[in-house]
C-alpha cells in the first residue's frame, strides 16, 4: 500500500454533541477509515441488490437466506465518523448524503429480514420481493452517486488504490441498479469484484523499538506500523503463524496479539483487542499514514 504524504497529527475538534473540544486522530487516517467503510457499504448494497433481483429470475429456485449475514450490518462506525466530517475535510452535503444512505439501507434491511426464507417462485411473495428489488436498485444508484461525490476528496488525499476501487464499485453498483444479475449464479451466489485494497483499517507507520514476548523468552523487535486491529513487526526470531505473543512498548504498554502471517523478519499480527480510534498510537505524532 502506497504512503500518503501527510504528517500524522492530532486534529482538534469540537464535540458533535456540543461539548468541549476533543482530540481526534489524524484527519487523513479518519478519512481513510471513512472511505474503507463507504466502500464496504457500497459492496454491501450492490450485493444485496443483485441477490434480490436475481431471486426474481425464472431459473431462481433458491431463497434469500444468503443475505442473512448482510442484513445485520449496521455501519455504526461509518455513522459515527461522519459526525466529524467537517474536521476530516468531507463536504457537509456529501456527509449528509452518506448518513441518509446508512439510514435507508438499515430500513431496507429490516424489510428484507421477513423474506430471507422464501423464494420468488412462491407466488404470494413475488410482489414483495419485486418491491424490495426496486428499493435496493434505487439504493445502488444513490450509492454510486455518493461514491462519485466523495471521489475528489479521496483523489486529493489518499493513494490511488482507493480511486481504482471506487471506479470498480461504481461499475458494480451501476450494474446492480440496471438489474444486471449476470454475476449471480444459479445457486444465488454473487461473484464480487476484486478490489485492490484488502485491508479494512488504515495503517499508521510508527517505527519504534519494542519487545516481542513469547513463552520461550523476550526478543528485541521493531513495531513498524499499526492499525486498529493489527501490527506489523520485524523480529529475527522464528515466530509461527497462530502463535500467541505480547508486544511490549517502551512506555510499559503490552499489546496481546497472534501471529497472522510470516514473512520473516516481518510478521503481521492480529490484536486480541482492537484499538480505539482515539488510541495514542493512532492519533499521536508518530509518523505518516500508510
């Protein structure tokens, strides 16, 4: 992932509830978090729109049960981040559009839940599913417009991976809005587009000494970067995927983690407990957003 040329700094912002000013993490970090969640929402909307529309095809004998994991997403992190849109640098009208979309998606999900176990092949449910198909296709069109609206900000401040994925998602959304269900197979499985950005959480470069603690002992290492859910650490020890470790920082803090990937001397680690967006490791003046 390319480096964003913006120094990590703490953004001072008024509380959205009218309280005292609060320290926010780096604005570009928050923008990257927001865009990651917006892209996730876009994929979510297009996928459900295609699944519901495909359920109306003459060859569809399956139910909408495949949507069951999607209808419980509430996008609360995105909604919360949008409350700081002015500090992040997102235009108010774009933030309002995205907030309204989150609400509309939630309402559409609620309407979908009672139909998860039925098929349009059952005549009495066909009209309900047709109405839902129209609803989700409209949401796909609105989502594509929202992606286009935030794209200038993304282009100016984040790396090109997000712009590429935005174009891919807008095309996927357009096809969903146009009732193109060619990516849905006869079992109701949607073939999602390949996105370049695999990581959901932005990563901050920190480059500081640390100690990796294992059952066999303590080993000098360097914490290279960090996200809300993971660490990138270089260490000369032969650590194993799945191994439990603790990463001790100079200030005495210890982060519990599991080795997720091994490219020795670099190891990717998954944190046992995700960090808060307000964590000093993400919001302090430590480096650059990666």
